C-alpha cells in the first residue's frame, strides 16, 4: 500500500512543486499566484513573473502551502494561509457578502488552490492535503479556515476547475457550508 506524506513547502521543495504544477491543469502557468493578485495584475503578469514571485514567496517564508508525496514522489500541492494576504479574495464578486467574517480578520485563513497531477488523481491526495492544511492552520493559530470549493454534482465541471477543491471533500472533513458563491461554488468554513 502506498504512503501519503505531507510537509510545508520550502525552497528545498521547489523542484518537486514545479513537477506537481507540470502534471496537468494550470499550475505551470499560474504558479499558484492567482489567489495572491487582483485579476488585472494577474492578467498582466507573464509566467516568468509569476514563477519569480512564487519563488520569492517560498524563499521568504512562512511556507505558503503544503506538498504531498506518495512513497516520496511529488503528488500534490495546496495553498493555505491568512486570507488577508490572498488579495484576490477581497475582490471576488459575492465573497464579501457571503463570508461569515470580515475580510480584514487576520484569524481567518483561506485554502484556495490544489494542484494534483493527473497521474495521482483519485488516490486521496486532496483529502490528505486538506487534513494536513487544517493541522497546519491550527498549529499556526488560525481561528477559522475558509474555502471556496465547487460542487461538481450541481453543475458539470471540468477537472481543471476543481483546483478550488470539491464540496464533498470539505464537508467530509467537517467544514460547514456558509453560503453559495455562484451557481456551483460555496463558501465553507471550519471553526478551529
């Protein structure tokens, strides 16, 4: 049986994270900087700009996310951190009204992105990363974790759009639905 392990992403994990991002979806071109920037800034950035900014973020710490491995091989990534640092969220249509918490509440952390290579999908990586993200946020003093997953049963959703996670994965981990966020996304929270 395979063993899934997780650890905070540091600069020593750079090549592994890049391998994960190259495994399918938008990870390679996004560099998980989408939640960190307003849309106009993200659209104006080149892939090289995003990679440089992401590398700087990992180097300067604290870790912006976690890496999962299956038997030591890179298998997944999740972004978890204080919501106030993820600038896009304050400008996401409907989120300020849907969230149960003020957007400037430093005790609220946001889990915004997963990247799981095609070769590792369907193996429980998302759930393992979510469990590890909960523990990491709790250890760092977060009061609440908020996320914005899709419900693929409500609306046909391609695999690439599931970078925000699936609603069922979050509810199985104890998150409660706070409000809808469009036709297939929801604001969910876990009070720590």
